[in-house]
C-alpha cells in the first residue's frame, strides 16, 4: 500500500481518544468526581459507509459525536479527517471543517429554532459559509427540501417547525445538515423519539442520501436492531471503551464480546425506537 492510500484508508480516524469530565470541586469535596466518558478510543470510518455506534445510556456515544463535530475537545488523542489531524484547527481551517462535518441531534423538537422558518433554518449554513447568491441559495434550499422528501419544497419554505410533525422536523434537520454537502455526518439517535414506521422511512432517507452524495455517517443508537438495519459496520461501546467492531451481520450473528452478547439478549425484537 502506498503512503497516500494508507493515509486515506479512513475518512475519519480516532487515535487514542480520551475524554474526561472533571466537575468543579467544591471546597469541601474530598472525592475525585472525574468521569472518563471515553477511554482511549481507536476507530476508523471508511468513506461512504454508515457506521453504527451502539451502547447503553451513559456509554459515551454522544460524547464521541460531539468531539467529532468539534463541539468539544478531547482530553487526549487525535482525530483525523482524510488523514489530516483536526485537533488544533482554528480560524479558516476550523470554519472549513465545520462545513465538512455536520451533526443531526436526537430531539427534532429542541434542535430546530422555533422562531426561524424552515427556509431560514436551512439557509443559515449557506449564509454563514457565504455560498452562492440569493437566487442560488433559494434554489439550493428548495432542492434540498425535496431531497429529504419535503416535496414540493415551495410548500414547506415559509412554514415554521410547530407546523410540522416530528418526522418532518427531523427531515428539516437532515436538510440543514446536508445543505453544504458535507463529507461526514454524525446522526445521534435521530429516530429514538419517533414511531417505528417513521424511523424506517428516515433510515431509507439516510441510505438514499449516502448513495446519492457518497456521504459517510456515524449513526449513534442504543438499539442494536436499528443499527443492524441501517449500518455497514458496527462498534459496540461499553463504559467508554469500544469492546467490539465488525460488520453488522457478524456482530448480530457471531458476537464475540460478552457485552455484545448481553445486548443481543436484551434486544431480541426488531423495534426501532
Ligand atoms: N458535560 C458533561 N459533564 C460531566 N459529565 C458528562 C458531561 N457530558 C457527559 N458526561 C458523562 O459522560 C458519560 C457519557 O455520556 P454520553 O452523553 O456520551 O453518553 P451516551 O452514551 O450518549 O448516553 P445516552 O444514551 O443516555 O444519550 C456519562 O457518564 C455522562 O454522565
Ligand atoms: Mg447520548
């Protein structure tokens, strides 16, 4: 393998990532309350794959997502995008990273600003990154609305989040995340607040977007069945440690780690939320 292909084998790579939270100590507190949310994570995500991160509540899933989109900084370790370290990005380089890596949050009721119309919500990233003129931005918003299944786009353009269902709101959140055509998207439990039938429609949408734009996704979930349905590969996380990584089929049919086996036992059915 040449140096270049070795470098670019993964679109996203985490090496030795540790995230420690230290709550502020009071004068009287004697105990050390540090939480190790992520404990030396090594992980590579390939271009165009939907990679699942599965674990129970408090295992460190959201923390990993927040580090990847640089909402937070790792305590130790390095994150790479296309082989380039992104740890100390500032200014223009950080701006550029923020346009290439996006996040979809769990709660479509809280993640959209209720005072912004649907068009203003989706226009915001285009304005921030100064993409195109007014006409081009308008076209882009309409086109993106239709890509996420809100069609015809003109009908949704001037609506507000309270006029949409939970599933439609999550489609708007997806539109906002993809409007800059990023390379990598973190989707943090994007369907856990929605009905199973709506969840499956959104899984189909994410797969279509991956196929259309060759985007790469980290899909975060506590639900192994959902990950099996959507993902190419899955990492199982337990108390801040990745205990197993494999193809989705292998993880379900041939789990190796006792914790993965336990997860499969407690989630026998195919329910998605
Ligand atoms: N800002 C913070 N300050 C202190 N501790 C935190 C902070 N954010 C997360 N933690 C702790 O880090 C650990 C991992 O939290 P995280 O939110 O990443 O878990 P999760 O897997 O996303 O859980 P859930 O499935 O409930 O969303 C937990 O013990 C949590 O309490
Ligand atoms: Mg979480």
